[in-house]
């Protein structure tokens, strides 16, 4: 009888939510959207670097080295409790971190603008030859930028749980996806488009955003005020009793984090998040670079993301209608098989690319239309998974430690995507079998050996040989990843996700877990 009353109550609450809508929170939603847009800028700039490096004869292992610059979002859990518990109360719990971090982002962008050409190996003076890119410094600088963006993300994710009213908290994931997409677009696609037409340089673009970050952060600091959270109240048991938790110190917050990890639902949750993206690793990490390697101009490939922007902005709002209910992960489960199917399709696209190339070296419009269609389908599957998992996190996270709880789940999710992608980039060359065969035109000497990468191919041609690719590691990886991903889904993944979604709310509450200890 108790369960039936709870279900009836949930239905009434849901009807109330529909009636209220988002009108009363529209200003807060716009603020969150703006903050997530700023967060996407350094992510977009970091995504542009691999394409820029393709013209510097950089190997896939070196690309894998730079991919470590994305890892702060996968390890931000290490300092999330500090962000969640150390603050100046008079200034604001989240603003205490948000404001200085965004100022530091602006300063770092300005400093990087003065050195990025040197790190990329650009000639310092007219007439100088290009040098080898300094991958170590590039990786370190963008790692630091992403570290700052990840810290900003911790503060904004935590702020979203209190900035929005409870019945609108599901829109936090929508603001996240739409805002990051818009910021990513400006930092990646918009920059690549302007740069290809010599309208802007990377140093100039970095300086521009350094100024924008400084001005916008000042406006947020002055004009936006936080609600006084006071004592956080959360459910302490299955009856109407409540337990109050005041502001926690750093040590207590780390202890609370450990209590979250020890929850009975967490081992399966962590295992699912760390392994759910193995099946897409090669497709997501290598396909774009392979298209450039096959001759597709990098600026045009970046420009193809423009038609995706309306889709990426609209998709989260559409998908959120299906994830705002009690079972958001149903969308996640439906999207996995569709996204796995895109692996062989994208591999076919890469394989067929040379056949589309015309005699003048250009590609027909129909080829770019095909890419847009395939990427659009891929984006639908990707955003379906992203929005649904974010809605699920917002639903189960304990409001008492919202920033730390959300960051734990988001961090593990990001790590679950980054480690397979880095390995996929790292092993492309190792799994590729090539051979340079032919005779030296000057000395008549037979040459034979591997000719990996653009450098290897050019060296083989200079020696009068022909580079033959017997096995491309990309196709091997796509096949292996898809098989692993399908087996994961059928044997363990779908069943585990369903069980987690069926868990009662109290299973996710850390307060209740602490009381039992």
C-alpha cells in the first residue's frame, strides 16, 4: 500500500511540474547556459589542435600524447571536494571558485596566445623553416586550460542544483549540453573557418577570448547573487524524518565522498560508466583524423560541423522531454545499439573516401552531404546518451553534496570515454602494416621497410619506392571495438543499467548510508 501511495504521489508531482514549466526559472537557465558556453571555449580550442597538427607530420602516438590534455575532466574528482567545501560565504559558495577560475582562464589564454605559434613549430621570422611541434608544452598548456575549465564545471554543476528549483533541475543537463556545444562550436568550428580564410590567427583568437572571459566574469561577479543555502536538508529515512547537514570541511567532504563510493549501487554504476564507451572509441577518436589523412581538407571538415549546430542545440531540448521522467536511462539503452552500428558505417566512409576524390583533388558536394547525413545520425545517438545520463545523474544525486556527487559521476563518465579513446589513438600505428617497396632511381638500390605516417610515405616516395598499406589499424580497431561493445551490451550492460534505474531513491542517498554506520 505504501508503494502505491508513493507512485500516486509521484504522478501528481509530475503533473504539477508540467503546469509550472520553466518560466519561473528562465533567468537562471540563461545564466547557466552562458556559463556552460564559456566552459566549452577551451574545449573547442583543444579540439582544433589535432587538426592543426595533421599538417605537421605528427604521428598517431603523438596525437595520443596530446589527448591527455582532455583528461582533467576525467580526474576532477580529486579536487572536487575542495571546491565543494572551501568558499567565502559572504561572496557565495560557487562564486568563490567560479570568478577567480574564469579570470585565470582569461590570463592563461592571453599567455598562451604569445607562445602558441612557437609550440606549434611555426617559423618565428619570415624565411625561417618550420620546426617540429613541441607536443609536451602544447599538451601541458591545454591540460592546464582544461583543468581550469573542469574546475569551473564543478562549481557550475553544483550551483545548478540550487540555482534551479527542484522541479526544473533536470534542465541543468540541457543547459550543460547546449551550452558546451555552443562554446565548443565557437572555439573549434568558428575558429577553423576564420583561420582557413586567413581572417584570424590562433594567437589573435586566444587574445579575443581572454578579453571576453575577463569582462563576462566581472559581470557575473557583480550582477549574479547566490541563494543562501544555509543548512542543507535532505531525506534521512523512508518516513518524514529529516536530517540537517551544515557546511562541511575539506576532510569531512572527502569522507563523504568515500561514503558515496561505498554505497551499494556504486560498484555497478562505476563499472558501467567506465566500460560503456569502449565500443565507440575508435569511431569517435580516429575517424576525423583518418578523413584528413585520406585528403579531406581539415577546414572543410570543420565547416561541416556548422549544419550540426542547429541539431546539437535542438536535440537536448527534444530528448529532455523523454528523459525528464522517472526512467531517463531508457533512452540511453535504445541509443547504444544505434551508436554501435555507426562504427562500421564510418569505417566504410573512410575506406570509400579516395574513390570520391576528383582529378583536381577536390571532393564533390554529394560527398560532403553524405558526411553531414552520417554525422547527423551519429550526433543523435551521442546526444541521446549524453542527455539521458546527465538527467539520471541529476535525479539520483544527493542534494546535500550536490557538487561532489555530480562531479563523481561526471568524472567517471569522462574517464570512461577518455581512456579508450587515448588507447585507440595510441595503437593505430602499431596495428597498421605497411611496406615500402621499389628501387632507388639514382643508385638502383632496392628499398624495403615500413612507411608509417605521412613522413614515412614521403620518405618512401623520395627514395623511389611505393608505400603499400596491407592492414590499416583503424579498421582493425573499429571491428574489435564494435564486437566488444555489442558483447558488453548483450551480456552485462543492458541488464545492469536497468537494475540501477530500478533502485529506490534512498539507495543513492549518502545521508542514510552514514546514519547506518
